[in-house]
C-alpha cells in the first residue's frame, strides 16, 4: 500500500514540510507503508493554463512522473498551511492539474498547519472546494497542528513537551485510520464503475 503526502507550502523551508516529513516517517516506520512525498516548495508546478487540455507535450512530459506516483497511490495526506485564512494558491493549482484518474475515490487526510491557533479555514476550504471533479475522498478525521513551531521538532528542547506528545500520538492514530480507509476503498474502486465518460465531472 502506498500513501502520497503533499506538502502544500510554497515556502522553503516550511513548517508544513517539517510536518509532512514526520508523517512520512510514521507511515513508513510504524505503519509499514510505501510513501511518496511531494513538496510544493518553490512552486515546482506552473499555473494551470488552457494548453493543459490540448494534449500539450510540455505539460504531458512535466506531469507524467507525478501522475504515475499519484495513480499508484492508495491514499493521500494533504498538508496545508493556513495563509491569510486560505489554502496556498499552489495547492489549489495542484487540484486543477490532477484529476479523477489519479485521485478519484481514494481516501485523503487533511493536516492543517498554523504558527498560531489558526488552521481551520484551509480545512473547510479543501473540504468544500477541492474534490468535486477529481473525487478525492476526504476522511472525517483531520489534524490541525497549532503552534507548529513548538512541536514535531527533532530536538526535544525545541518542543512544548505536552503539545508535542499530543500531536505525535494523534497523528499516529489518525494515520492508522487513513490506512484502514485505503485498504477498504481499493475493493470499492474495483467493484463499481467509478469512471463514466458522460459524467466526467462532479455536479
Ligand atoms: C503569506 C502567509 C500568510 C499567513 N497567514 C496566516 C493565517 O491566516 N493564519 C495563521 O494561522 N497563520 C498564518 N501564517 C503563518 C503560518 O501559519 C506559518 O507560516 C506556519 O509556519 C505554516 O506555514 P508554512 O508551512 O509555510 O511554514 C501565514 C504565513 C504566510 C507565509
């Protein structure tokens, strides 16, 4: 089973990527899963343009290796910082570039990141407006890593001990739920006509 982790911050380095790397480690070491981590640091993907829908060679070559990784994934962790009360533009662009054949009917867990006590707005935004056509399935469990600079650091002295222990336990447990959804949803995809030429987009 393979889980892909998307780190949605354009910053390099970023707290989101720190959290994404921690999640990757737990998925590998404690849940025994294959992983792929894709960071949107420094904006590796150009903004969507019309030629994407015109079988453009440059787009196809650029996206092919990423499509391959997403298509072979059984589930996703979407790590999003809260930036001015929103998910970053690069992450929304990601959802314009990839579609139901890569993401459709696969479970995804949202992990929001805030340097203070924010983080709920991008959760609401992703749940409302990032799934319609690609049919990614956000699971009910989510994690909001508040005061992120004080948790999940390698050096124990950089962490707020109590908060750090809480988030480590919570993330580990939540990833177990995601793993169970990923296992349960593969037979679901195999047992139904999940792709329909006439109904390519959600309503
Ligand atoms: C452009 C920008 C806007 C931000 N706006 C918010 C915000 O609205 N709410 C919040 O809790 N944190 C906000 N932050 C702080 C982030 O929570 C903080 O940078 C945190 O480390 C997560 O972002 P990162 O993954 O890019 O590091 C903002 C950061 C940036 C760079």
